[in-house]
C-alpha cells in the first residue's frame, strides 16, 4: 500500500449504515516511510456512529472510554499543518490498558489509575487490552475527523486475545460457576468439536463425564450445556493467524503454548528455523509406548507444498498402530541441527523417567543423519521400505497405462532390491532394467531424474541396516495417509505457505483425532471410532481375511487370488506374491498404498517352501551371518559378536513365547528370579527399634568423620 503524505489526498468516507465500524472503512497509510499510521477520514458528526459500531464487534464486544483528550480554540494557531487538531481524543478499549489478571500491570500509556466505575462489561475485567484509536477534529477543516487506529486487535501485550468469546481464560461471565471439569473431559469435548461431531452427541458425552464427578443435577446439566456451546463457539471462531506476519504469529504461538514446545529456534543469519511440538498427552504416550519399544520417523512430509517440511516422530501403541508423539517443522537436516532437537526431546522424556530409552529407531530416508540417533538414543537403527515402495508404485501407475507393464516394472524394481543379498551387481541390474523398458518414456524420465543418481545410496542403506517389517511399513503409511488427508484440504490450500496454519492443524484436528482414537479403544466407548481405529492399518485389515479366501498359483508362482470379503463374486489378483513388491489390482493399492491383500498373501507365502523369505528376514539373517563370520584370531571381536548374537536370539525367543502363550502366568513363573539389591532386601525386614538405633549410630559416625576431615584440612596448613 502506498504511503500518502498529505491529508488533502485522503478521500472522505461516509458509510450509509446507521452505525459502522473499522471493517466498513478503507484505511490509508499516512505519514512518512519511517513512521506512518492507518488513517481514515469521516465527517465529524459520524464519530459517535463509528464508536458504537466498534463497540458492537461480534468477536470482542466492548466499550471505549476517553483515555486522554485535548482542545484548541479557533484562531489559536497562526501557522499549522494539515493534520493539526482542533480536538484530540484517545479512545481505549474498556478492558485496558491496565491488566489486573495474572502477570498483569499498567501499560506505559499512563502511570496512574483512573477513578472510574463500571468501565467494562464485567467486574474486575481490566485485562490489558491494547486496542485504541485517536480521533482528531481537524483544525483546517472542523467538519471532518481523522481517525488514527494504533491497534485494531483486542489483544494484550503478549499478543493474546484477552476478552470476548475468543478469550480462553474466561468463557463468559459465569465461567467460575461451571462444575469441575478434568483435563480428560475437556480434551474429549474439544476433540469431538474439532472433528465435527454433532453438537447433541458432544453435549451428551460431556454431561455424562461431568456427572461422574458432580452427580445428576439439573443445574449442573444446564451449566455444562452452556460450557459446551461456548467452547464450541470459541473453537469455531478461533483463527490460526495471531499476526499477519507468519514469523511473528509463530512467535506468539510459542509464547502462548510453552508447555507444548520442546524446542524452538527462530530463523536468523546463522541459525535455521526449527520448531519442535509435543503436547503433554503426546509426551505421556512417548514415555508409555516408547519405553523399550520402537520409534519411527516419517520425514520430509510436504517438501514441495509446505513452507517448511514436516517430520513426525512415531511410536507403536498397544495395537501396533503408529502414534504421533512429536512434530518437528524445519528445513534443515544438518547433523548439528538434528542433534539439538533430538537431545531436547530425549531430555524432556528423561525429566519424567530417568531410565527411559528405546530399543530401536526406524528411518525412511537414506539421506537421514544416523549419527545423532546413535549418539543420543543409543540404539540400533532400522530402515523402512514404505517410502521407496510407495513412491515407485504411485509413479508407475501414474505414468504407465498398461497394467501388465505396470506389474512387470514393479516386479523388476523389486528384484533389483532383492539382489542386494543375492550377490548380483546392482549397476548391471539397473542397466538391464532401463534398457528393457526404454519405451516407457514418461516413467523412465522420472526414474532417471529422481532415482538413478541416488539409487546406489538407497541400496547401500538397505544393505547396511536391518529392514523393518511389513507391519511397521503399513502402520507408518497409515499415519502418512491420514496426515495427508487432514492437511491437504482444498479449503486451506491458500494457507499452505504459513507455518501457523500447519501448527494449528496439527495441534487441533490431527491431535484430537489420535487422542479420541486412543480414548475410544481404552475406555471401550465411541464404538464407531474404535472400529475405524482398529481397522486403520492394512496389517489389521489383512488379519480379518481368512486363509481360505487366498488361492496361490502352485505351478509357476506368478500370482495369487484373494476373494473379496464384501462381495464373494469378486476377487483381486496379486502379481509377484511373496514379495514386498507385490502388485494388487484393488483400489487402495492402485493409489500407491500397501493393501491388505498383499500383506495377507505374503503371510501365507512365508509358510510355503517355494517362495523366497521376506526382505526383513533376509536382512536379519545377513546381519547374523556377518557377526558369525568374524575371524577366529580376533578374539575380542568374536566374543562381542557371539554375545550380541546370543542376546538378540534370546530376545526373539522370549517375544515368540510371549506371543504364542495363552497363559501369561505360566510364562512369568518360568522367568529367572531377579534379586533386588542387598540393602533393599535387608532393611525392609529390620524392626523399627533397630532402625532408629542404626540411624543414631550413623549420625554419630558422620559427625566424627566430619570432625576428622576438618582436622586434616587444618593440619595441611601448619
């Protein structure tokens, strides 16, 4: 917007409405490049209509009082500028400028308190609102008034909404009379509202939760109903834009949500932007399911669409579903930057459980920095194939029209990956593949541009690290698909380049969705939500397919058929069965996803002799063989290899026993007995009197030792 330096160039506005507000006016930048204000010129007799309109703001209803005023008499100035005033009045929102809330104070606009009564809509509601404007009756043109708006938003010094329906700290005048609402009930209600459930269902579940604490009472029900409606109004009217500038908006969000931020680094000339988000509930889930478990990483999501790529840290819950426990928004993948937020995340977990650790970390990007993971989490690193498989399959289906060609290309790509353990030269296999499918121009252009330059790096990573199972791949992919559906909504495509929009989406809709899934499963409520949550991964959907529905090609082992569970007259064809690179013709697989039919067929093929073992099994076998092939003369290396191999086999054997056992009590009885420390076993059996005597003796001994140490220190100086 151009800056105007003369009031004579500002048009006079006179809206036709009886009362009007700042939204009905076109504001002009007036002043100089160094200092300018948003101004509007209206007839002086319409000032009251403007103030009434500003007081009727739906989001922040208020009243304005005159904070300061000055007058001049006509003819008192011999020379004057075009913006000199005849009358000057500073109007301030009645919820400010002083703040009597938590951490409040008096703004620098005045050093004393005005002795006025009933200044705001509620008693004791001075909340530090900074909204104020100036009305100047012009000296040169007394019939006109110049409005200078210094702050149009009703926010406090920290940039937070401080009154009105959007104020989170006080939901209406009767906020203090609302019955006790624990965090679980509040989070449940907020999650249901964010997910768009009908208000009747939300209200019913909320009242049921409140009545568990307050009993059945008509007054309690009425107040709870008001709470739900006002909470819904706050959520629907809330906005992710705390400031027009995205960077400033993120700073305000971080200041307001310190408990949900485990690492924040603002962008500067030397440091890149990094924002690590983890709510208290996510921290609890990470400690609960990550302890001696696996953590996975869905990295570089939205690298082509979002302003900053999104990295999600996942753990596997009680049903082995991928559960997001932290989000990191950043563009940097440098080792020193990754180490910063990883260390901060681990330190946050260790503050609650000092012994917390994970058994493994799953990565999905061959270019990911592995050293910070090993140094900070001190655990093995595994590689997950889901991203490679998904990318190849989606582009094959998109760029090749013939389904037979699609099957063959995907099968050949799988052979290139399997050749890692077959002793075949990957470069020769790549050359043959490109030569055989040279007529598929569209796909080959994509493959040569995106994968040929880095295929050796990916294959080397697959060979160097143990490979994750198909169950883990399906769980991570299920989260990725859900994340994509939540974020890439058509109504928000214009906001993809704003970080505050991404943060708002993650911490509201996506967080609420997973919270409600876990709550529905553990409390056995919301049966529809629970059923959808259980069937959200392809692995669990595959378990529902009976073995009788699968038919294998016993002759050439080229394909398999799976009868549809919805319509028995239909079946799906799976090409290249027994491989992670199987191709299915179902709708879900044709979108590039790992479908339940492929997983079910591979489950059956693993028990057949004529099919090759899975990649994860071949990778594990290769690691064990490499450990066993240590030279005999290198005795320490051999000892370490045998010890590690024995430890891994022992852990696997216990997991197999646990999964196959029908009575966990018998399994526990067979475990070796572990004694606690000697002190813990003996002190608990001593009588109270002896404990008291020991305590007195210990105190005497401690005093004697202290005196002796003091004498020794003094003797050194003599």
